[in-house]
């Protein structure tokens, strides 16, 4: 019984994925072209990856630093010997 | 864990170049491939290599855990200060407060990205080193 349920679940998921992957998908080029044309002038960074992650998407980078801060806090909290080391 | 001379010598010869390469990735992040996160992780991997070869206790003499913790928190505070500075100057949170210069210069022509890369590199290098040294210290020698 359980195996039948698993097989049905796999079939349903693969059907959804097949539907999602089939068909025409126009290439998204507008964002790329805008960054290639304006990245250097907007942010001054010659590395366009940097112009994205510190220019256009600096807020995401800020969030990543918060994630690392929280993870460091968690590791120290759970592994230090009650803060008495 | 039994240590061999091969690991010991390789780690001690390799670690300075890993630190140098990490600092290069951090400081040239806005010109060539690299950046604060990647460079910081490379620096941290140098610390981890030394910790694997010499033991986390010996490495903690050079990189004390409370100093790494301080660098992590001060790095985050400076990033937050840089973000709020844009707010105070009326440009918006995390805005580029130093106007990028049009002319291509050899060091950097994106001063804001340069400073942020260095701050993020400091923070990530200290943070990842701190995580790994804490983890090694629990079960290591």
C-alpha cells in the first residue's frame, strides 16, 4: 500500500515537472543586457558580479552577512562550555 | 589523530600563500573574479589547514577565539554603519555613498564596493574560522 502511494506521488511530481519543463521558454535577456550596458557606469565595478551583489542587490548581501552572524552565534552558543571556557 | 611530517610541512608552507590569495581575492573583488565572501572563505581555509596540521590549540594562540568573535561582530557593525550612512545622507539604505568615478584606475574605481568587500572579507573570514575552530576544539587535541 505504501509503495503504491510512493509510486503515485513520484508519477504526479514527474508529471508536474514535465509540464513545467516542456513548451517554449523565451530567453530572458533584458536584465543581462541592462547589467552589461550600465553596470560599470552605475556602480563603477569592473567585475559585473560585484556590481550585482554590492550594487543592484546589496540588500541580499547584507542578509547573507546576517545569516553568517546568526550561524556563528548558534555554533558558539551550542558548543561552548556554558560560556565559562 | 596521528600527524605526519608531510601534513605538517605542507600546511606550514601552503598556509601563507592561502592567506595571500584570500587577501588578493578580497581586495581585487571589484576588478577581477573574487569578492568578500570568497576571499574570506579562502583565508578561513588557511586557518583551518593550520588547525588540521598543528592542532586547534596552537592556532588559537595566533587567532584567539575572542579576537575572531570581536572581528566578526565589529565587521558586522561596520557594515551596518556603512548601510545606515547611506540612509543618513539621503541616498537610501545600503546605497553607494561614494560616487563611482568614470575613469578606470588601477586600484579601484568603485570605492564603496572596495570597502564593503574588505569589511565582508573580514567578517566572513573571522566567522568561518571561528565556527571551524570551535568545532575542532570540541573533539580535537
